[in-house]
C-alpha cells in the first residue's frame, strides 16, 4: 500500500496499491465473478452485478453490511498501468447510506433517544 486517505467527514477511504501483475490480470480478478469471489464473496455485495463498469479501467460494486444498521456503500476499483509494467490500483470505499448521517450526530453513550428532543 502506498497511500491511504479519508475524507473530511469519514465517509470514504481511498487506498492505492502498486501490483506487479499487468492490468489485464488485475482487471480479471476484480471484474469476473468467479475470480472476484475468491477474495470478495457475493454475500458482501448488495448486488453481485457491477453498479457501473468501464472495461479495463473501473468497476463499482454496491455493498451492504451484514450486521445492523445494514449500511450500504459503493466500492470503486480503478486501475492504470504503472511505469514498472505492473498495475496501479485504487480502491475507493464510499459510504452512501443516508442512515449514516442520522446516526453520526448522536454519541454512543448519550443515554437518550433523538426522538425525545422533538416536541
């Protein structure tokens, strides 16, 4: 891993990797279900089909947490050839669930329900 960034509000993570394999091999690993399921199970995905696809360059998958509050997110895999003949791979994980915004304002130990404040 060469870089990791988190946005200001903590809703996304960006990871950057240099991989020794050529882009066509990395593309196969992230875009063909039989290969992808070796490291990313279909149970982790909200939909096993890509949300968007730019062949050889970028693929996006919708994901859903398996435990409450079952937040949804989008993971983007973007790749380009690097100078060494391998692949530069970016993995961008973005929380898209609007439920996150409602939960982020309350503290974990507030001991009160947000609904009690409404009157």
